[in-house]
């Protein structure tokens, strides 16, 4: 005898399949509008290179929008460091001037695009390891490393949007620290303080990306969304706090 529950089970499975966004390009929009469906699609087929291309384009757009502000800030930091080295006798003034001329060349623009991509690639590797630990070891899932890797790159679409928004704010204010999209706005006047380093980690896009990545962990590891989101936020905010306190800038 077929019970009513038995008759409903195929419908539930079909509904789950229908809500999975399989097309890698369509997922870019679904990550924002329906992250669970986007991540179900990732569980079926990763295609992480698509969001990687989007991230690279976003870095290029950021460089065009806020490149002058970032370059000026970097040059000021370098100039201060060279002035200290001249005063302590580690460099002559002529050597310092030569180094500054090299720094101000076109290579600065190249580094502004290449360095963030390389740094993000390495951070994603670390996150993938943490997600593998959380999803498979702690929560008992059985997802592959490649699935977590794809989840993190699709979640980075949120970070790419935040990067562009931040670039617009930097350009508008002319201030390297002008892109405060969270609690960092409270301590904006003292960007080197410990309080600012902590509060600046809690911004809209970092938390949003951590939540989306956590949903992805839940979908590929087949655990509850609550567990996935909790682990995603622990990883994103935890690494953000650690790197912000150590280097002065969060790496997420």
C-alpha cells in the first residue's frame, strides 16, 4: 500500500532539484537572490572559475575607481619608512629617492590587481581547509574539498560587490579609511587603534559573505543551515579579527 507520505516524497525531491541553480553563470545572481538554491547547484557541479573571473573583474574595477587613493596612501607609507631609514643611516637620501621613483611607476597599478587576487586565493585555500574540518570532521558531512572550494568562490561574489562599493566610497571621500560599511565607522577617526581594528571586521559584506558561505557548507555537507552559517561566521569573523589585529587590515 502506498501511503500519503510515500506519494509526497518524490515531489519533495523534485522540488529540491528544481531549486538548484546548475548553470554557473545564473548562480552569480542566485548567490544574492537565493543562496540556498545557488549552493545546491554548487553541490552538483562546482565550476569555481566563473566566480573567480568575476572577482578579478571586480578587483580591476576597484583599481580604476580607487586606485589613486590607494596608491597615494601606499606611497605615503613607503615615504615615511624610507625617511626613517635615511635618518638611521640605513639608506642615503639619493637611494631613497631612487626607490621612490621605482615605486611610483606603472608596476604599482599591476600590484594593485595581482596582489589582492593572490592573497584572496591563499585565504580561500585556508578557508576551504577550515570548511572541510567543520563540514566533514565536526559536523559529520562527506563533501569533497573541491565542493567547499567552489562554495567559497561563489560566496566571494558578495565580497566583490563590497569591494566595488568600498572603492566608490574611497573615491568619494579621498580617504583610504573612508569605506566603513559596518561598526568601523564608530572609530573611523582613529584607524590605527585596536578598537578600530576589531570593529572594522564587523561590516555588512563580510558578515553577508560568511552567511552565504555557511549556507554553502550546509548544502554540500548536508548539515543544517544553522550549523553551516555558524561555522561560516566563526571562520570569516575569526580570521578577520586575527589578521586585522596582526596586520592592521582584515583579509576577508
